[in-house]
C-alpha cells in the first residue's frame, strides 16, 4: 500500500472498531530492497459491508482499468472477512468457507478461499501469530478471514500474466461451495451472513 503514501506530505488514516478502547498506534516502515515498487493503487470497492446471500453479487459490476507500458507487475489486493453466525444451517459467513472468484480479461483465477473457517481450534492454533488468547465464548474456533485480536491479513493475487497494455477488465463474485450462496436461514432475526471487504488493484514498476 506504499503507493498511497508516495506523494508525501501530511496524511491521515482512520481506525474504527465496534467497541471503545484506548490504544496506541505505531507505524514501522523499512526497505526490503525489492526489485519492484508500488506506484499506483485503484480502489475497485472501498471498505463496505454486504449481506451474503443470492443478491450479494449484484453489488459488483464489471470494472475496467488501464495499464501503462512501464508497469511490470499488477496485483489484486483484497480485504475479505466473514461475519454473522447461528442464523443459517451453514453457520455463514463467520464459520463457513466462503470463496471469492476473480476473472481477468475472461480468464478466471483459482478461487480465494477461507479454509480455516469452522476448524475446531483454527484460531486457538494461531496464538503465536497474534490471536488474543483466553477469551470467553468461541474465540478458539477458526473463522473466515480473521481471528479475535489478530490483524486481518490482506490477500494478494498476482495477475501480471493476464494483463494487457491498455484497457483490462475484472469481474468479481462471492461464492459458497462453488456457487452463488442461497442461505438456509434458521433465524431471520439473528446475525445473518455478511462480508466486509475492500478490493484494490496495485501497480508496480521496476
């Protein structure tokens, strides 16, 4: 996400969460001497929350983006996490493996999946990498894209080989078991499935 800072000057960022906490934020930056550097970022869908059901994919129209000849690498960078549980037979979208499909210029990428979702000790086993342990309730169970107290990792998909100079197209769909999700609702007044997401295209030069 360095491309968002390259113009320099004073910047602002926002932190938000459902509960009130006192917190201290520290930002560490270092040079890994990589062969490429991010120079631009297009926001396809900014931070939003969408109900995960048969209408989910209606929220996402085909996107087009331009790639100049100096660009040597292009990535999809996505923040995707599932929420809602106990209101469907599938226990979505927090404890089910919802899948995400990207099609670039007519070529469909392998599904992005959340294989830790629903694993009995899926979050408990990640205490050594940031999960906050010894909470009450269901903190030990694996979730779709997040665990309590841990940062939500960005998914990165290298699409360079599918990119053409000039205009390119991208289609995005959310799926469950390889198809559009038709939830088996058991409690219409409960916490119904939803997905929080942000999706960018990141461009790199040498």
